[in-house]
C-alpha cells in the first residue's frame, strides 16, 4: 500500500512540474511512478504528454503506444501517437495510428485533419483532398480541416482555393491560431502584397509578440522594397529573442540586397556562430567571400562548402533543387569540381529530363579538366533542349581548348542563331574570326609570296 501511495505522490509532483513547464522533473517523477506500477495507462499517457511538450516526439510515440495498449485502445492515445509521428516526419507510421484513432472515435474529425497532413507529406494530394471531404461529412465546421487542406493547396500553387479554405477557417473561428497570417501568406504568393500586409498587421494586433508573424511580415516588407520597415520588424524579433537566427539571417539578406556586402557577411557569420548548420548561411558566406576576397580566403570557402556537402550527403532530399544547384556552382567557383560533379550527377538522377542539370554537369566536368566527358554532357543538354545557348557556349569553349576550331565555330553559329545578342558568344565569334584571319595571313598568302619572289629582278 505504501508503494502505491508513493507512486501517487510522484504523479502529483509530476503534475506540478508539468504545469510549471519543468519537463525533465515531470518526466523523472512519472517514470518513478511507472517503475512502481507499470500497468497504469493514464500515467503512460501523461508521460507521453510531457515528452510531447519537451519536443521529444519519438519517445512520446512509445509512451502513447503503451497507454493505448493498456487503456483498452484509447483513441486519444492513438491520435497523439499519430501527431508525434508526423512531427518525426514519418507519415506512414502516422497513418497507421490515425486509422486506429478514427475507427475508435468515428464521430471526430481530428484524425481526418492529421491524415490530410500525412498524405500531403507523402506527396499524395489527391489522398489529402479525399480526407478533407470525408472529414467534412463528420464535421463541416471544423476550421482545422480547412487549414490543413490549405497547406496542400499552397504547395501546388492553387492559391485561390487555398485562400477560400483559409477564409472559411477564419469565418468559423476568428481566433484560430495564425489564420490571418496564413491567409496573408497566400495573398502574398499571388502578388497582393498590400492585402497581405494588412492581414499580418491584423494578426499582430491580436498577438503583438508572435515571432513567426513578425518574421513573415518583415520578409513581405523586404519584397515590397521597404527595407527600413522590414529591418524594424526583424529587430523587434531580436528584442524578444536575441538569439533568433531567422531574424539575424534576414538582416543579412537585407544588407546583401542593399549592396552592403561587408555588413551582410558579418550578419551571416553571427548566424553561423549561433547555428553552424543553418540552411543557406554557409552558402551565402562562401558566395560573398568568393565575390569580395581572393587568396587565402579560398580555404575558408572550401571548408564551409565541404561542411554543407556533408549535410547534403546525409539527407539529400531535405535540400531543394535550387539549393543543390547553388551549392554545385559555388563548388565549381571554389575549385572543388569533383565534388560539384557529384552534386550535378545526383540532380541528373533526381530530375533526368532537365537539360539545365546536364549543362551544369558539363560545366563542372570541363572546369575539372574532364573535357571529353564535359562535351558529351553538354551535347546531351542540347539534345534535350535545342535552344540551350549556354550549353552551346560551353561546347564552343571546349572545342577551342582542344583546337577544334571548325567545331567551335559551328557551335558559336548555332548559339547566335537563337541568341544573336549574346555577348560571350559574340566575343567568341570575334576571336574565331581573328584566328581564321591569322591563319589565312600565315598560310593562305604563302603561294603568292613564293610567286612574287620568283618575279623579283635579278633571279
């Protein structure tokens, strides 16, 4: 009996710690109670809530799973296990738990809300829409359904439908978290910047300290070419949270846009001190150093880019195609052509029908001295896109390097046929003309010189 009382006291203390936001102490107390009696579903459930609040989603799934098994298949435990699986970026596991939650509580639309997100994560947007319509049959007035569907629509650039969903969510629950801000994001995506700005301001009037809204509004003001107002929003974020890396990075981006490259470099270096793996910061620093410095700084650039490359190799699909292209081109500029070739080969496998990736691969191969392979890749780019002028320019340069002047002239002519005002190609054309003029002067006039010598008096 004393053990049971001790366990209850641990649970009471855990509740006090939880209310005060002391997650570690709450977890320790709950684990002590569970050690005494591991068959209390409610205690496992509370442990799941504590781990969820602490951001330890993988551990929370285990706790909710135990609560589900012990609690006569509690639908709430299954639902929260699914939610935490989504936070772990495991939509397939999430769907398994959400199916269980829906079967146990068919009158709730909550499982459908999170199923929309799971199908969205899997790239199955038709499946997401199906869950939306099924959820509407359960509860057509649930604003979460409309917000979840809006995320799927925004990813597909279906902005008008996304705006309708978000407006419905705002109508159903005007106090729904950040609904005005999300609606502003949708309007901004359609170019209606002033309308988006007004919505962000409305959201801030309700919640002046919302960091996400301040950051989004700052980004919008930057796009509206209002840098002073944008800077004020980012600095407001730093007043609330001095170590906010998103605000620090945004200030660097504003400085770079304004041409204050040294200030931008200092700002990005602050970001890297706060978070060495912050997305894009290493590439921004490397690009600025390459554009403004020479000599010994190349070693710094190569170190930054190699660190970025390690992150890419660890999780390649976490990086957008544009980010990978940027990294590959920076690697070429930094003299790391072999590493750049690996990036561009990966892009060719990821998107095999994109001619630009073949062109970029050709560039890295040519810069790395692998001229034959580079020519093959550039030709492949032209086959895929017969109007790819940059690939033709590279083919002309590569043939010049090999001394194949006639082939180089052919590719210059082809490029100028599609882009008659292309400055690099016109320079190459002048260079080739001078070359042919020189050859003619050296070799074409020899017979006339010999003939003239024979006609000289005295011979």
